[in-house]
C-alpha cells in the first residue's frame, strides 16, 4: 500500500482518532488498514447507525467514517443525530451508493464530505486532510 | 428486460472488479434465465425497492472468491476462512450494485437498495414474467464471477420525466 505522510492532530501531535461505521466487517477492516497508513488510530467500530451514535458519545473520535446503507438505522440519519448532539463532529460518508440526491442529503444533515466505494486510499487521504483542516497537520508540514 | 436497467450493472462490475484486482475483466456470457437460479459458489443477494424492484445475486466460484478476498483484503486468505470469504463477496456485491444504483438514480430512476445478505441456499427464487433474470458471467484474473439480475420497472419513463423537469 502507498506511503502517506502521517496526519496528526495539530493541538497535541497525536494520531487522528477514527470511528469506523459499516455493516461489513470486511469493509471496516479495509478502512482501518487504510487509515493506519495515514498515521491514524482506530478507536472504535460500529455495524449500524444506532451503535454509531452510542460509540460516538462514548469515544468522541476526531473523524467518523460512516457507511450509508446499513441495517437498523442508515448512515445519513445517524450522522444527523450525531451532528445535532455534537455540532463539531467530523463525519465523512463512505458508501458505494453515491447518487447526487444521497450526497446532498448527507451534506445537508451535517456530513462534511462523501467518498464513494471502492475507496481509493489517495482520495480518502486528501479528504481526511481537508476535513481536519486547521486541526490537523502532516509530518512534512504540508498543512491540512 | 430493459437493457438501460442492465447496462449500469455491466459497467459497474467491469470497473469495480478491474480496480479491485488491478487487471482487466471481460464479460464472457450473457443469457436470459427462466429457471430458478442455482448457486455456483459463494454468493450474496441484494434487494431493490421503489420504481425498480427485484433482486441481484452476485455469485463467485469458491476458488475465485478466496483469491478476491485475499486481493481486496491485502492478506492471505484460505478456503477455511469461510466468514472472511463470504464477507468479501458481500462487500464486493455492495460496491458493484451500489455503483450501478448510483448511475441509475442519477438517470432519474428512484429506488432504494437494501444491505447485501449472504445467499446460502442452493437455489434462488424462480423468475417470473415480471422479473426475468439476466445472468452475466465475467472472466477475471481470479476466476469466474456471475451476476443474476431480476428486476422489474414500476415507474414512468425516467428520461421523459427528467426532460420535463428540466
């Protein structure tokens, strides 16, 4: 897998902490492997929207990678509920279902960005840097 | 069956498999199926609801499924890793069908996709007059991949509607 300059939290230089939400264990493992190559730390995982909300409350991660099509509660609804309770939450939707209507709905309800599956590491890396903005820094000092 | 509903599935399978495997993919067979679908290997099923309704079975030869899981997961997987192989096939189905659903929705067809489930029965439901099944066979560097698409369309002509909408 490609090498990426680690993205750290600018406030304390610690790794960016991720919550990964996807009903597929396989997809969660792949995303976890990917964000670890960005220097990130996976602090939690959830398999549906309901668990995502409780895990967010418990862990307050820096970034949530959230699938859309999931059982019990879909990702867009979960994102809306998380952002309502935590207005600064950074949620990136990661889904294979990326039609315009869906993307607009996700962004209107508080998601910061959308990445379509299959995920290209270089695309997700740029999105992470963009979403972290001033709160993130890379080792090469390229900024966020 | 309307070919404008099928083409996005062919394009999506081609693109997603080629990207995941980093090698070319070719479509080998394309046939209409009236009999109940007989599973060939490790399979996942996805249901669609809305203007387009039906189901898609994504089916991969066992050997190919193991290779796909290893390739996509970046770790060596064996035939004994049943759960991982099934999970990989489900996720691949999710990506291929999700990308096709995206293209169809952007063309003006409005429908919803359910999460993929493992398809473990030997035989699927028989297609009917309303839901003819089209079976596509793809040849990949990892082996054979099949997609059985049984859809029916309930809405008005999407192209005309979107043209009116402006």
